[in-house]
C-alpha cells in the first residue's frame, strides 16, 4: 500500500493553522482516525451539537462529516490543496443511527487532475451496517 | 393557487414547541419567508456560523438549508408530519456564494403517499443566478 | 434572449456527419424540437424500442433521452464540442409515463469552462406533470 | 453466506417467460454471471449496440446495465417482484471503458420493506479499476 502524501499529524497541523475555528481542532466535532493513499477514516464525536431527540444523530451533521472526510482523503492523497471544492454530493440515508460516535470511511474512486470522486460509508461506532452512504465529487484547482 | 395546509405562523408554532433549540427559532439561522401548496422559501441569515474566510458561505450550511426548506414545503403541503425523514439528497454547487443571506426556494415535484421529491434552488440574497441546486427525497410515514 | 451558437439545423447536420447511425437521424428515436442559449427541447418518439408492456415508456430510454438532451443544450450554447462527456447523471422517476411521445426540456444551470450542469424535466407529450427529473454534469475538454 | 431466494436459472426462467424480448435472453445484451443474497454480477456483451467510435462503450448502455443488475440483485434477495420500480439512479462516469465486455457488480446496502438501495461498480472485463459507479433506489410494492 502506498504511503499518503500527508500524515494525520501533518493534516491536523495544516487545519490548526488555516482553520483554527474548524471542526478538526481539539474541541472540534471531528477527529481523523487514519489516512492512506486514496482513503480516510474520520470520527464524529457524539455531542449535543449532533445528537437529536429520539436518540439519534442529525442527517445534517452526517452530510458535513461525509464532505469533510472526503476532503481529508484528498489532502492525504495529493497533498495540501486548500482550494479543492465540493462540486456535488449525493447521500442516501439508510438506517437511523444510534446516539453514539459515528465513523465515516472514505475511498476515492477516481483521483483525476480536474475531478476527484469518492464514496463514504457512514456507520455508528461499533456497528457493521451503514447508516448512510455518500458519493461526492471535488474539483481540484489547476 | 391552492392554500397550504399549514401557514408560516402555524409551522413556526409547531417548530417552537417541538424543536425549541432548532434553527427556526427567533435566534436561529433560518427564517421561513413564504409557503404555498408544494413550495417554501426559507432565508438563511448571514452569521459567523455560516460565513467562511474568503467572504463566502459554507457548503455544509447550504446542504442543511436545502434539507430544512424541503421539510417546510412538505409540512405546508400535507400538514404536521414530524416523522417525515430524508432518504436521499443530491446537491450541486454551482457558484461561490457571496457573504450574505442566502435564500432557498423549494418546489415539490412529486407528493406521493410514500415518497416526496422536490428541488431546491439556492441563491445569494438579491442575485438571480443559483449558487447551488438540490434534489431531495423524503419518506412519509404511513 | 440570446441566440444559440448552433441552430437545430446545424446541430442535426453535425450529427448526420459524425454519428450517422445515431438516435438523431431521420429514422432515429430523437428529434430536436427547439434550442436556445442554455436550453434544448427534444422529443423521443413512441416506438417498440421504448414502449413497455403495461402501456408505458422504459426508464432506460428516458435516461438516454435526458443525457442526449443535455448534450444538445451544450452544443447549442458553446458550439460543436463533440468530446464533451457526461461525468455524472442523477435521475428521479416521479410518475409512470403514458405510452406516447416523451419530451425532455433541458435548462443549463451552470456553463463553466470545465463543467456544465443542467437539469432536464421529462414529460409525456401533452401533459404538464413531470414523469422524471434529471440533473447531469458534463466535462468540457480544454 | 445466505443462499439467494432465486438462483440464476430461476431468474432467467422468469425473464424468459415475462420479458421474452428483453436484454437477458440468449441473444440479449446481458448475462447473469452470479447472484447471492444481496448481490448480483451481470455481464454486458460487447456488440455493435453498445460499442462506440473511438473504441469505447456507450454511457447509455452502462446506465441500463446498472439498473438491470440492481433489479437482478433484488429478485435474488426477495424473490420474484416484477413490479419493483427504480425511483432514482445516480451514476458517476469515472474512466473511459475499453471496447470489451463490461461487468456490473451490485451490492444492496439496504433491503427495506418499501425501499431498497444498492451500489453498482462497473468495470471493463479483466480490469480492476471501475469505469463507472452507480447508486440506485428501487421502490418495492406493498
């Protein structure tokens, strides 16, 4: 397996410098668990911000998590390109998540010069079945 | 044009009672501008929560806005069904929004017994061109 | 309203020369009804190839129609770019079409240097309600 | 691994009886290679109908293949439900396929009472990389 262009620590350092108020900081919602060439695993911590009455996690926070995980997978695979932007995102909500941490597992399917396409499987922590599945496209600046 | 099943005031009253911490409260991010049978217009207020460095609005907040506007259009069209849930959402980001309020204009394309499909056009306040376009499906409980 | 870069006759002449076996020929399934800057209207003729038992039109043929109509709208708007390719297509099937001609009405939402995004409303001939709705993205070669 | 509700032979027998002109007949474009509970693998044979100038396979035929493969996976998993219908289909075209047979590998992600969601990976025969990736939803009649 190929080594990523940026490690978890390097991506976190970039985020801390460039997006100090962002979701990846020490008090943020998201934590990068692992990266590889073409992939990333990100945890969303259970908190009042994302939990919903009825003991579940908001769909809105899962969309944000899917998009962020794809961004991390791109950075790990091509290096620091802060201007990569989402051009489209398609998400299917499959099951009601439980009120716990959620893990997003992104695999890039195409890493092109102009467009990158990936899929993100979202699961409740400790569960096998997906709660949501996302396919997103990023445009990579020239 | 048919009258909606619920007016803006009635929907706001339901939200205030059921989701008191939600985005539609007096200090919330979203404000319902108008509803009709099969449609809704919702404003997202410019604020630190949604604005991003470089003078734009986060894609994440626009996904949440699109989903919420679709929910309002459904409530206006079939009455109070709090358990309607998003089953899929597809969004295309078309242009960089300016750092201002954003308006989401939802039209339902199908209002079925089991599934409702709608599209949402998102524009910067005062602009004609869309910054994003979304198609979403909600499942309506039996 | 701006004039298109290519008229219906000019697009048909290009198709006849480049894709003589294609769907837009005199015996083909599709007929361009109208083009404008950023739009196209294409008819799919009822025939054994697209009709299905039960008196309806195949979903498969409507996907092909949506994609072809988007291509015509792009040619009308930027001129002859045969190498424009579909990068993604999202279609929602809303109602069962009747066993008749089907009309696809495409409006481009973004006409960028690299990506073009459009939506296509598909209706049975003579009907107001959509039977399907499609959003597609084409990549435009440099 | 669970056994499918219908084997390849049983599905082919249903298709031969119900859709004698369809794509799965002996002279048809498609051939079921394998089914399992929640999955199906279908081959699309290289032929003039699907090959395109420049030595590739039409996007249109790959959309039809993805939809048909998902249908086979549903039949294998819940038995003969001819009235299951596609409600949405989202496809990303990732690479230019070569002029050869194409294989579509469907895995169902959710097998619900009302909705079934699956993904389909499409590859040129003998290749590892996907040429297209599709996510589709079928509605299952009550």
